[in-house]
């Protein structure tokens, strides 16, 4: 997921996306322990996408705090 796509979504959608990605990452790790995973680069992509989502959410929190002050 690109950063522009992430910024275009509202916070609730981002939280749901992050949750779904965490579940997918867990599934990949679980399958990786049991069998060989064909797309090992997917681990990295998921982790980075989750980090992007959390970065955008935090930036929104900071902007909201500044708006209140």
C-alpha cells in the first residue's frame, strides 16, 4: 500500500487495515514455522505498511493536539 493511499483513508479504516495486516503477518509466521513460505519478501512489505499506517495515525494525533492548543 502506497503512502498516498494510506493518507487518503480515515483513521478507522487505517486501524482496520493495520489489524488485518497483523493477522496476515501472524499467518505467514505460523505457516513459515510449519512449512516453507514462497513469498518471504511479503514479511517485509507487511511490516513496513503497518509502520506507515502507524506513522500517519500518529501525525494525525499530533496535528489534532496542535489544533486544540
